[in-house]
């Protein structure tokens, strides 16, 4: 027999249901586009695979782009917006000048606008691309949660909040904590450096006149330091000179952590993870067990992707400009 609610209870129940519905609407979920754009993942994966075949640097660039986007205003694709005459956007801030391959997002967006117009946010495209470049480079695969909206604000001045390659462990922990990410997330996401390359400007201070006691950072492996010094002499007249961040830079693996334990971390911030009791045990665990690193990386990437952007976002028709 059906239970009839008293009339006075009706409005509180309806209010509760509406509140729950609003909450669920705001949450990200893996099947967000199943009905509105079922070919979404296929279009994106084919686009980035083709781009990577022509330019092997694409995977590292996309992964870095996603991290830099989420760390500023949440994962809202604000890093994709172009500067205007009245505003210098994030992509033109000092830490992002070397972020490239925006054309991959443009290509994916153009194809999606033909397949399902006005439906897929640029923020979701970037989140899916970040997962795809990891998986296609030999790393883990995870179901990307979707439903992000694109932000309307992008300021180059905000990029000062990105963690610099010179930070120590305490500063890194504090920076990540502001985004709701813990110590393990910080060490895990740092493992994204297994893909990538750095120009000399980000680490050359470790190689020349490091301190009053040491010409070269003493944490560096001696042979490795000499090799870096040859690639980044002082003065350095080659703006393209630099170093890959691990010895298998085109493959997503746990070699980054092995390099840190051997004193071959390129960034000061990376090498600092070995010298602090709060982080060394995680580095050692990941260096021993690649499957553990992969599992934790997928978890931390989901947490990173959940950093919320603006509540009044939109679905941009073109990723470089607001509607």
C-alpha cells in the first residue's frame, strides 16, 4: 500500500530533492556526454594521436598544460584564452611562455563543434587529452570525470602562483595544499616529469656559483652535473638548450623516481623530494614499484581534475576566446 505523506511534509521533501538534484548537477561524472556527444572520446584520442606522430613533444606539453590550467583558477581552460589589447592572459605569463601545442586543442574543438555543436567544454577536452597522452605514452588509463565549464577570466599575473622549479618540499606541500592536494598527491603528480624537457633557464642556477661553499649544487650526481654544465654553459647563447627530465623522456614510467634517488633530478624542487623525510619514502616506493605509481597517478590526476573553476562558466565555441 502506498504511503501518503502529510501535506505539511511535502515542501521540505521537495526542497531536499531539489537541493540534491542541484548538487548532482554540479558534480563531474564519467558519462556526462554519453547522450549528447557519444563520439567525444574517439574524436579527441584520434586528434592527439595524429598530432603526436608528427610532433613527439605533444604529450609532455599537453600534460603540463593541464597541470598549469588547474593550478590557477581550477580546471576551467583559462590557460587556453588568448591575450587581448586590454588583458594579458595566462598563456603569456612567464611560467607559461614555453607551454605550447595549443593547436591540438583547437583541432579537437573544431571537430567536436561539427559533431556536437556547443556541447563539449574546452576544459573537458583538455582533461581528456591529459589522460590520453599519459596512456598513449605507456602510462595508466582512467575514466575522466566530465562536466566542467570554461572560465571567462585569464590573467598572466596569476601565474606567479604556479609552483616554481626552485621550491623546497615545505613550499611545495603548501602550494599543493591550497588546491586540496596532499603530500602524496604532490610527489605523485611530480612524476608527470617523466615526460618532458626543460630549458637551461629553469635549472642553470644549480650549475654555476650555486653558493658560497659550492660552485655546483652538491645534491647533484657529479657526472650528471658535469654533463648538464656542458649543455648549459655560462654564458649560454643557445635558447633551445636544455635537458630531458628523465632518461626515458618519451615513455611514461617510474624512471623519474629512480633518477631522483641517483641524484639526477633536473629541477631543485624535484631533487628536494629525496632529502625530506615526508616525501623520500614515497619516492622510494614509486621507484621500486611502477604499478603502484601508475595506480596513485590516476587517483591524483582525478583529484587534480576536480579542482573547481568558476561557477558562472560557459561552453566556449572557440577555446581561445570567450563567447
